[in-house]
């Protein structure tokens, strides 16, 4: 039974070693090259998401500091600046804001 565990462990280590060779390798075959691009694209997407999260976190933390300020005028202009940054962030990330339909009432 121990031999099965040792054999399975060796196979897993060999597969990990092969994946590392493909990612770091040169003169790869077309199949290996496609596999490498899949791995690298997934890694780049994770980095991009992390950067967006960090930027959003920074905006929220600045907003919290701003609300703790004692001067009302400082809060007012700070909130306007934060709002502009949020709009830029949404535009960069293609986020649309939900807008309700405007209904007009007839007043007699």
C-alpha cells in the first residue's frame, strides 16, 4: 500500500515538473505553446483583478478618512473628488450605473 502512495507522489511531482518546464521552456511545440498561453493569461487576469481591488480599496479608505474630517467644506469638496474618481473607475471597468425610468406625472 505504501508503494502505491509513493508511486502516486512521484507521478504528481513529475507532472508538476513538466508543467514548470512548459511555462519556463523555449522552443516549445504548438500544443505546449497553447498550454503556456492559457496558463499565463489566467495569471495576468488574476493580477488585473488584484489591481482593481487595490484601487477600489484605496478609494473607500480615502472616503472614510474624509468623513472623519471636522471641516464641512473639506468634506464637501473631498466627496466631489471621490465621486469623480469613482466615475473614472467605473468607466475604466465598463460598469454601467443602473438608471430607473423617469416617469412624469400629469398635474392638473
